């Protein structure tokens, strides 16, 4: 059983902390409260009561427990801190100001358009690793950081994640707790700020600390229940966490929302609003509690153990070029596995994460190079993506995150926040479209291109054969932002020479003549169907040009327009995706302002069903016969 509140919270218990140091930490906590009140007053928005409940936790972490450099907040060897309850950003900003990173006067610029002190933390600030604020995501990121620290860097830095009790209802939190326990992340501390009140009403378990403790212990945590406003109890808890081996620690801090705010503490209807007319009196009350109103007596950092190794994550290349025979059929998902192994051979920072689909996505290819660089995240896709984001933080790894493309939809919020976090991860989604066959629509990714195209930092690859897949992986490993590589289940014909050069945003003409009448754009399985259709059409005297886009975002606008004009301004796009948001709409957007270009779009028009690949392609209008029909119709326009 973990420690209970009565077991470690009392200041009367043995302690090597002086009364002066305890008072200093209490004073800093109250200074942080005042900063939070003042800056939210200045911005006329924010969450001062949510800050107040975690004031002592923040004081102890930043001025007693954590090792970090104020001069280099993202030093590879420093401890990590993730504020999962991102709405409490003002107190995090205040902690760094009190530590000396910037002037406390700058806090008054909270939420102003010309300030990087945004309403929720983002990496625009040099002391923030990831954006938070969409609740329930911070612990997964922290797990990724801790995993890298324990198993790859083998370094001394520790990872702390502060979680609100309201957000602990999120399933992604429980996915992360399970992962942390299974992986024995004893360098991770999950801190729950259990202040009883949510946004609109009390939380599900309020102050039932035994419920939280039992749940955390069931996930394999050393669960410590403490008085979250007792700095000595918190210091002891974090010390015990540092001595605990073989399991992560959860500090379950019983706190009160609006702590120290007369007539506001532990009261409902004070979430997400400044104190208004009450601010002056509350500040005066807190100020009276501070014994040392001058500069802090505490050094805000401990010396680092600078043992994080140097990491090189640039200029990553395949260890050997693709080696395929033109005309052979190879599944692009299989080529992904080969590429991953080759990249890992050449760079020890390349890692793979998967959600129990490694033998289908072929991410298990990396295990042939180094089984330690594969991270099994089990069937928990939100945590899978979050762990990948955390693993890539501070440029420690090049993370390839794979699952069935359809299941990335579960983690869209993590991906959306990943863009705000300026994260660099590579998502690889297999089993795209109806071409997977008998598994049916629940497994068919038909929205994935649309989803990833909406992410502002995303590069979207859709390789059509094994050669282009390997090169897509190589390019993705060196491309900033979120990369998505769409792979297919059935074999597709190898159409490229092994030494073919690929570039972002450059389409490839696969088949052409001097008298092409229609430009047909396809990818993977529909490129195969387009080539079949081209042969049938040629038998009837019609020449068509076949274009492989390679990247859907960025799209080769100039290449599309040039080839379309050479084909009489007629384009047919055929894709294994719903009509909305996929290749067709990308192409139509590219030519939208051009005169005399028409586009016919063949896509999956409705929810599909089980069947074999060829039957489904024909039933839903993206087969070779459908392309032949569309070409004959558009020719007459």
C-alpha cells in the first residue's frame, strides 16, 4: 500500500529540512499566488483559482526538487516538467519569472497578442516542451520523455507531470498510467492536483483520496497521498519518489481550489475567471502571510548531472538503397518495414512505436536491427501518439509511430496539439481504403488524408510502390513537423527505378505520350488501376497520361497544371478515400484559379462493406473499368 495523508503530511515527523527553508518555500508559493492573481487581473481572463491549488507543489518542484538550468531551460540533462492542466499556465510562468528567467513585470503581458505568455503553454516559450490545454494529454508525453530517459539516454533526469483531477477522467490519462506501470518508469512522477472542483461542478471523486490511491496502485504506481499545501510533506514525497525503483510514483495531492483566497477557496463558480473586485483584498491577505517579501533566499536550481548523451538526428539516410524489380508486386506497408530497419541501421536515434499492429504495419522491421528501439504501446492509440511526441521532445529521437491508418482518427486531438507543440513525429498508417478487402469498413481508412491535410505542420506522403515508400520514409525522417505516410495492404506494382530521386511536392509522370487526351491522377492501388485502364484505352486508340503525386501536401500545383494543359485540360482523379478532403479536393484546390481545366473525381462515395479487393474497387467506382468509363465521358467535354 502507498503512504497515506496521515503517514507523511505532518511537519512534526522527522525531517532534515530547516524551518527557514520551509518558510521560504511557503513564501514562494504565496508569491506565485499573487503573480497569478495580478496577471489574470491584467488580462481580465485566466484561471487564478486553479493556480492557487498547485502553488505549494510548484514552489517545491521549482525551488527544491527539480534539477534544471535557468540559462538553458531545455538542456538535455535537465529534469522535465509538463503542466498537463495547461489552464494553470500563469503559475508556471510565475515560477520561471521567480527563478530569474525573465522579469516578473512581463507577467502582466499574459494573453496579449504581442506576448508569448499565451493562455495555455506553447513551445513559443523556451521553457515549454509541448503545448497543453486540451486536457488529458500531458501524461502520455511525459511517459515518452521518461521512456527515452530510462531506456535510451540512460540519464539521471527525471520527468514530472502535473495533472488536474478533472482531466484525470480522460481515457488518455488511464492509457498513460497503464503504459507507465507496465514499462516500470521509475523516473516518472505523476502529480495529481486533487482540488475537488471541476469547471462546472465538483469532480467525480472529489476528495476521496483512497479511491485515487487504489486506482493508481492498480496500475503499478507507488501512490503517495499528501497534503498538497504542506511543503515539507511534498518535499518528502518527491524524495521518496526519487528513491523508488522499478515503478513510477504518483503524488496524490489533496488541495483546495482558490487556496488562500478568502470567501473564494473551495467555492464553486470561480473557475476560469479573474478575481475582479475581490483581487485587492485577496492580495493583501496573502501578502500578510509572506515572511520574506524580498528576493528569494533559495537557489532555484540544483546542479545537473550532465549525463544525457549527444544525439544526432539530422541527415538520416537509408543504409542501402531500395532493391526491387520493376513490375513486381510489393505491399507498401512491407516496404515501410524494410525502410525502417535501414534507417535504424544508420542512426541509433531512429525508433518505432506501434499499437499491437507491428506484424501488420511491418513496424517490427526495426526489431531486426535493434529490438530495444521498438516500443510496444498496445491498443491505446491516443497514448501511442502522445508517447511518440514525448519521445521526440528535445530532439532525443526520430520517432516513427504506426498503426492502421483508420485508428489515427482516435488520436486526432493529440496530433492537433502536436502541431501547436511544434513536434516532429512520423505517423505511418497502413490498411488504407477499401482495398484492404474483407475486414470491412471499421478497418478501412477513408478519412485519414483529409485529417492529416488539415494539420498545419503536416507533410502527407502517399507512396505508390515499394521504392517510393522507402524514399518517403527517408524524407520524413529529415522533414520537420508531423509527417504522415499512407501505406496499403495489397501488393502494388513497382514502377520506379531503385535510384529514382524523390522530392517533397514533386509529382512523377508514370506514363505519357505526345497525344494524351486525359490526365489521370492516382496513388497506390488506384495508380495500379489507372495503368490497367490506360492499357485498355490504348487498345481503343485513346492515350492517357498517368501522374503519381507522391506527396499530397505539399502538392505539385505547377506539375499538375502543366500536365493537365498538355492533356487538353482534362483531369480524372481516382482515390481510395472518401471524396471529402482527399486527393481529389487537393487537386481541385490546386487548379481552382486556372481557366479551361476540368476535374472529374472518382472516390469512395458511401460507407463501404466487406468483400475482396477487386470486387470492392468495382462496386465503389474506383476500378480500372470505372476509370475507362470516366475517360470516355470526359473526352467529349
